[in-house]
């Protein structure tokens, strides 16, 4: 959830022309991560839970790519990505560990 909040704060500083572009994509990917974790957990089966964790992990990968794109665009050079990068790394590590634990 902290990652979602930070992504919203970061993308709020993007140009308004990006509201339907990169801003929307980044926010959607960030929200999909905890949403899929929650949905998978409530599904009841281990198989479903693992599948939704994989979807959340994919959304994390999307977000990672979108952050890198934003860093390269001219409007984002003065923005601080340190907290977002750290939170995303932590989320991806946690998801990776959860997926590993569900394999065994």
C-alpha cells in the first residue's frame, strides 16, 4: 500500500498532459499489486493464490519498466525516485519469497 501512495505522489508531479498516459499506467500497475494479492488470498486455494501472486509480480515488473521510462523522459529529471525504487524492490522481493514458499 505504501508503494501505491508513493506512486500517486510521484505521478502527481508529472505534467497534466500525461494524466491518460504514463501517469495512468503507473497508478494502475501499482494498484494492481496489492489488489491481486488480496484477491488471490481470498480465493481459498493455494493454486489460485499463487496465480494471483504471479499476476501481482507481473504488475510489479510493468511498474518497474514504467518508472525507468519516466526517469528517461524530460519532465521527470527533477523528481526523486529513491523511495519508489526502494519500495518496489522490497515488494518484488516479498512477492518472490511468497511465490517460492508456495512452490514447496
